[in-house]
């Protein structure tokens, strides 16, 4: 599995965790945008953003294009 595929797989895992949490508990926007450190979503946005950025960078490398 390529690095890009592994990153995409992790992104999908995070999406499924988020959806499951939201369906079971609902979602207060505060918990999404500024969750307390103990919250399940505490690092969600940061990790997802880092993964997405890396996937974009890899796609540009594959196509020899610039961001």
C-alpha cells in the first residue's frame, strides 16, 4: 500500500469515528472547533488536516504540479 493510500485509509477511519460519535452523541459546535483536551475530538481536526495536506502534496508530486 502506498503512503497516499495509507493516509487516505486513516482519513476514512477518522471520518467513520466522527460520524459514529456524532450519531450517538450529537455534536456541539464548541466540541468540534475547541474541544477540551480530554474530548474524543480533541485532535481530530488537526490530524485530519495534516493527513489531507500530505495527500494533496503527494498528488501534486505524482502529477509534477505545484500547489
